[in-house]
């Protein structure tokens, strides 16, 4: 593997958000990846998403070795996630190695059919030869361990990996980690080129799903843990539990929140002032470029400052919306930064109302605000939805720096 570790050339994308960045661009040809999940954590979607996206975007030829779901069930799962599996199957771009239907007494569906897990090697090696340069998903290693035993399972994986390297095929293995002995888990990790662990963590009373690259033969692993959720349709999304939107009164926070999260809801009342003012929270959700985030917008009046500290303490990123035409409010913006304790989290200054003639440029705003660190300032017109994507991409990149 030394030559592989030195390789900086072509990498093949997994199309799993953030995973490719963690792997230096993706997987080298001919390498293997193991997704190890604890029971109850969504896992099969990772393998399905790699296949679906590679077929759609990269023209890959793929096969799936089935031992937990029938091909018909897998096709239904693809449909739920919004991916087309029927067309690639009909065209020959994808096929199944069906090792579950015969054992369930159902008609076999697949280019290759296996009626005994112990006899998988020859059929799967032939399938690998059929998809040279493509991608194979093997599910689920735990089924093989339980049926044919530890030694024979590892001999099978080793043989398949050798065949895959000869044919530049990426092998994707799915594994549910039940109560196996540690020595077996260590052996399994040792015979693959990369391992991604999927597990859950408790956040207050809510369990969040997380993935982390724990081994890679071609790049040093960082140990970064990525929150994720699974959307139907959509597939795997990097999940950001809470983004805060705050800033002085009448800076345009509600307009900004509704612009980045069109389905956001807010509690408003009409005051005697010129504009309606938010007296509760703006709450919305963002789904963009593989990121899924919940957004909370705060009121700007001083009487609601008691909301800032608890919201800021639980947020992992913040937008501070300011009115670019009113530098007299910048002191208040800095005060709100302090109150919501955003010093320790990634943040972006949203310089709103840039469409107005007297709006200050970001460089001028930076000078006048005299911030204690180099915080990005993104020019935006929330009303006309200009600059929104730049602001979102900037904050997402700050939150997950790989």
C-alpha cells in the first residue's frame, strides 16, 4: 500500500457530503472501503448513494451483492431516496449478485445467483471482472460472519480485494457491528484500505448520527466527526443541528432567514413602528449542497436579549446580520456577538441591504466594527436574494474545516 499512500493523482468521488474532502478527493481506483455501523444507525444508504451517484454522474458500471434485502426491495429503497435504479439495470449499467432471493424461496433476480454464501467467491470475482473500473457494494459482512464464519469471511474479502485491485474496482463493504469479538473487528479493519465508522451520540435527550474516517491507507485521518441525517428523497446530508441568525433591530434578519430557508416560520406582530417586528423566533431548515441545517433567528430588540445566550450556547455557527447603511448600529451588533457567546463558534457577518445607494462596502464595515478577529464579511441583499449562497457556503466551510 506504500505506493497508494503516496498517490496524489485521480481520486474517485464517493459523493457522500464531506467524506470526499476527508479522503483528499475520494478513493483511489482499486481500493476498498468499509462502513462499520452500530445497530440502529442508518448505514446501507451510504453504499447505495455511492452507487447511485457514480452511475448518474460518473458513468460507473456497478453491481450489488445482496444478502440482506432482495433486489426488488433495494429498488424500492432507491426509489424512496429519489435515485433511479431501474434504468441502469435495464441498460446493463448495473446488476445484482443475488444471494438472498433463492434462500428466501423467491425467484432470483440478477446476473449472478448464489444459493450458498460459502460459494460466493467465484461468482463475485466474475462480477468484478465485468465492471472493470467500476464500483461494487457488498452487504452485509455481518451476515457472512454469522453464516460462514470468521475465517472464511475474511478469506473471501481478501480474495475479492485482490480481484478488485487487478480491475481498478472500488469495493464498498457494509457491516453492522453486533457483539463480535474485538479480534474479529480488528482483522476486518486490517484487510480493507479505508474504514468509516457510523455511530450515534447523545445530544441532551436527542440521539444524533455521526460518521468518522478512522482508517485510510492513502491519507492521514483527522478524526473529524460529521453529524449526518438521511433524507427521503435526498440520501445522506451533513447535519448542522443549529445555526443562529442574529443582529440589531431592523437589520433584515427575518428577511434573510426566510430567504435562506423559504419554509421558515416566524411569530410576528404589527407594532406602531413602520415595520413589523419579530417578537418570537424565526425557525427554518436549509438543504443545500449536501448540508442540512436548522436555523433559528432571534429578535433584535434589547428586551429580548435573554434569548441570545441560550441560543448562542447551543449553536455551532452564526450569521450576524447588519444593516450596511446604518453604521451607528454596529456597536449593538458587537454587543450581541458578545451576549450570544459566538467568540468560540464559526460566524459570518452578513452585510445586508447592499442594494441601497448608501451601503458601506465590506472593507469599510470591517474598519468601523474593529472586530477582535478576522471574521468574514459577506455583502448581501436579502430582499433581492443576492449574496445568499456566498454567505451559506462561507459559514459551512468554516464549520467543517478539513
